[in-house]
């Protein structure tokens, strides 16, 4: 299978479902635009544990308390400093960090500091200058799909990308009734998948999992 074949198949199915099989009626560019919107919508709604294709591992050595975020960073999954997993701290409660939960090399906290030029993770481990190995697992932004690039999502959820794309194409053609019915099924399928990642199931307690 060549690169882009999966995208081409999704585009063809969307065109068929909308009922405009002629390329002149529903342009590839129009479908691809909505397909890329679908990736972001699904990426927000789906449990992070259900998106292995978007999960990335970054590793290195923490020299100071500031860890620059990768360019494709969307949101974190886990951060391990040395032998210990760090706990995320709410930025609105920073004043309580040292008084209520003093950070140490075995009791590590982190928070994300957003900046328009360079967002980064601040790690609180007691000694900001201590060199410590880190492993960051995070969700990356989806790769923009084209006729030569396939979605990052696993095959098992491609039907959801297709459904969202069909919904948006139907809306543009003023067919809201059909769009609403398909969107309802889209949300129901996502709820079913996310139910596997609820409390007591795999990935419990990690950022990005449904609670």
C-alpha cells in the first residue's frame, strides 16, 4: 500500500456517502479540509490512550527546571524524572506548591507555562540544577493529511474521521437532518471507545483520560 492510499479511500467513501461521486461536484480539496478538521475534533474528544499513533516519546537530561516542549506538542501524557513519575500541579495553586507539597527528587511536580514564543514545562524537584534523565510521553498535533499523507490515527477509528468529514460536507450542502443523525452516531462511538479508559481501567489517572 502506497502512502496516501488510506486518505484516498476515505475521500472516495465520503464522496459516495454525500452522493456526489463526480470530482467536479465535491472537490478533493474540500474533503481534505474537512478531514483535517476531523483529526482535531477526534483528537479532543477521544481518550489519549486510544490514540497510539499520536503518542510520542521524548527523552533527554534535565539540566535546569525548564524543559522546552517539542514543536508538535499538543498535550502531555506522562513525565518521568529519574526513577519517579512527576505529578502535574495546577498553575492556579502555585503558591501552595512549596508549603503544602515540598518537591524533592523523589516527589516531583511539574506544570506547563504557556508563552506565545516558547511554551515549556517547569519541573519542581527540589534542586533545579540537578541533572536528571527525563522521559516525556505526549500527544502530538495530527499530521496534515493530503493525497500523499495518511492519518496518524489507527485504522480502528478511521470510520470516525470519515463520519465527521461527511457531517461537515452535508452541512455545507444544507442537509442538516442527515448531518445530525451521523454526528449523533459519531459521538456515541466515541463514548463507547472512551468507556474503556474510565477509572479502574488502563491509563487511569493520566492527563487526557476521561474521568
